[in-house]
C-alpha cells in the first residue's frame, strides 16, 4: 500500500488515543512463537495506557509475560499499528485506581474490587517508534 505524502511516526499518534477504546493487540505465542491477535480494551488512567481483564488465566497475558513486545492496532479513523512493550502492573494503589476509574466501571459489575486489584492480569503499555517496516 502506498501512502500519499509523509506519514507521521506512529509513536507521535499515541497522544490522540481515547481514554478507553477497543483495540486489537498482536502478541507472540509463548509456546509457538506465532503471532496471536485479539480484540481487547485499552484504558488511559493517570497518563498511563493499561490493558487488563477479569481474574483468571489469559493467553494474551501469558504471552506478554514471556515476550513483552506487542503491537496495538487502532481502529477507525486512524487504523495505525503501534509498537509497544508491556510491563506488568503490580502496584496495588495504581491497580485500585485503574478499577475505580469511570471508564473501567464495567469490571466492577463482574468481580469485587478487592479481587480485581489482587488477581486481575494488568499491563502498562510503553509505546515506541516502530523498528521495522511491516
């Protein structure tokens, strides 16, 4: 696909992301090493982009623990692929803050707050400039 004119670095687009949005992420399978793409929610809380879920095993989480590099694929209108590194969030105060933010309220309808804070998979995304031309 040929782009018309110069394209901004995807890392420059991070500031345009919504506080809560549905994205796709591609991780590398921890056993297979093959790309694995799923749809998931991403949240902006206190200036940090976070992906989380309800308690329980999650393949995406196991994959990023084994290989923290992933790609975030945004939907309309931008349709941009953003290279990122996932870092597990272990600070209970920030985990509490994530689950009490207005745009994450859905989680509280599924699981008690103390259980979410203690056992939910959660990573912070650190975006970077793309290192390859995929």
